C-alpha cells in the first residue's frame, strides 16, 4: 500500500500532532487510573470481603469481564489471518489496530484474574506447583502462549514501519533506530518478514481457538447445572469472535472520525466486517436457541432451575434485554442493507456493533453468576450485588487499556506505512534468502529440551493427584513454548544478504 504526500502526512498525524483534546483525554484516564489504584489498595488491604463475592458466588464481575476480554482478543488474529493467509488485502489498514487490540485485551484480562485472586502474588503458585490435571494450568498455558505469540507477530509485522519512522520523524529517529534493531529497508528484508509473518499467522490461528475453548472448559468441566455442556467450547469461541469483530468495528470508526482517515478506512472495510459479524452472530443466536430448547423441553430439574432464573427470575430483565435489544435487533440492522442497499450506513453498523458488545458483556455475566446463585446443597438461593470496588477495578482496567493504546499510537504508526509487494511478487523474486541457521537450531534445541523438562517435572508426582515433586516445572514448560515461539523473530534478525 502506497500513499501520496498528503495522505502520508495524514497517516502520520497521530505521531506528529497533539491537540488540547489529547491532554484532556489523558488527564481523564490518569484520574480514572488513580481511583482504580485506590480501589485496588482497598481490596488488597481489606480482602475480597469488600466485593460482592461470598461463599456462594466465587466468580463475579472480574471473571465475567475476563471472559469478555479474552473474546475481544480474537479480533486481531482473525483479521490478520484473513489478510496474510486469505489475502484479503482490503482489510490491511485495520490489521495493526486489531493486533494491538489483541495484545492489550490479553493484558487487561490477566489483570482481572489478579483482581479475582485477592492475593495477586499467589499466581506464582501456578508456575511453581501447577499440575496436568488442573484446567487452570491449561488456561495459563494457552493465554501466555497467545500473548507472547501476538507480541512477536505484532513486532515482526511493524518492524519495517518503525525503520521508516526514523526517516520521516527526525526528532525521534534515535528511538526508532533502537526499536527497529538495525532493520535494513530493502526487498530482501521485506521478503523475510512477510515469510515469518505468514507462518506466525498460521501458527497463531489454532492457538486463538484453543484459548477460548480452554476458558470454556474452566466452567464446562465443572459438574454444575448451566455449565456442564459439551458444546461450551464452540459456543464460547463464536461469542468471542463476535465481540472481537464488533470491537474492531468500533475502534476503526473512532480512528476514521478523529484522524479523517476516510481515504484509508473505506466503507468496503465496514461492509466486509459487518457481513462477517452477521454470520457469526447468527451462529451464536442458533447456539443460544439450541441450549435453551434442549434444557426446557426435557432437561434435568437442576438445569431448568438455572434456566428459570434467566427466563423468569432475578436475571430475566438482563437476559431478555440481551436477546432482544443487543442480539436480535443488531442482527436485523446488519442484515437490512443486504436486501435494501440504500440503507447501508457506517453509523448503523457501528451502532449495531456497540449494542452487540454491550450484550455480549452482559451475556458473560449471565453465564457466570446465575449458575453460582443456585447451591448444590438444599440451601436458599444466593445473592450477588457488585460493589463500588468491583466497578472501579473494571472501569480502571479499561482506562489502562485506553492509555496503552493511546501511548502506542503516539509513538508508532497504527496503520501500515511500508510499500508491501504482493505475495506473488515476493515469492517470484530472484533474491534468495540466506539464513544463519545456527541461532535457529540453538533456539529449537533449547526450547524442546526446556519443554521436555517441564513435562517430565509436572508428570513426576509421589502420590496420585498430588503436587509435582519438581517445583517450577510449569514455568519450564511455558519457557520452552516461548523459546520455540521466538524462532520466527530470530529468523528475521539472522538472515544474510
């Protein structure tokens, strides 16, 4: 993708121009984060008793928000894979927005786990004493792998643009020269990075699917009415993709409006995303219908009790709001222009995406909390009322996400600057890559050995179902995976001309 001089200046505008509104926005985020830190201090000092969680409801807003953010993270890789693997080049202007959204969402999702723990330092026990039988170890593995792979993928795909920034932004050239790690702007370098990015996109796709599948197993493998469900995995993955695509539609619309990027983020991009979102949303609604029909037709009594809480109980208003206002109506809004083209509107698509995201966030609450309100023993139904501490930490987490995103776009280009040749052109180029294989082989050997040591360490237990006798074996397992994931990065840093 190439730009004219005027278009390039508009693309670089976030890096070169700072308005008064920017400082106001940063100030609001700073105040919100200070309040967030105060609320977290209160929770750390007094314990989880300051939240609405009790012996009945052990998961609350924190875990519901965690599940939602893991879903949002699916946007980056889904869109990047479409561009890299399926060559949907029209979406290239929003690829980096989506990739950054993935990384930020995963970071804030992990923070929500720390909130729910109450004692954040105890997360280290997972790395020290985790065992194969724990679904949480699977969850830790998939999310950590996903985050590391996403960060490596983001850097590989933007390294050329960082080097270009050193040419266009002289005052910060020292920063970009360091960050680009001596990148040489030529066809050979571009070919190496395109090849590494293609293979990374291919590798991350199954990781993306595994992440939300494993998150669903955290609930689905508990024998509790409302959770013990064989298709919870695809149910969660479908909802995750829907929330991720809806979020990137909202983000793209904001950038298009603020920076006047109409020439870059075209109506065709919104049309493609909305069509994809409509299909995914239809599948999600289908899963919801199948779930409730199965339960209410001839389901077990306990399953019906949970269903009654949603249909007629304390959560009925939220449930029907989600079904009608945030799922059914947005589906109609996304479908109407298919039959009546003149009704196509970016504003309508953004409104539908916003409603869908609101609905899917509430849906995570509906999935997590009502099940816990019904005790396994013959006791009265539980009560869960979130407190100001929980809302403060949730809102503060989103403020931190917005701050990370804002700082990033002030330092690095959020859209592609480089003039990337087509995949065919790069493949047919007479230039051949000569790679220094020694670092790659060394990383592969170290990664495999570390991985095996972690597997053996977690497998060695003195008694069945006891903790591993080798401490920090899960950490070795994760370190081995991270080492293997770093091979594509080593590849682009070690090729010879």
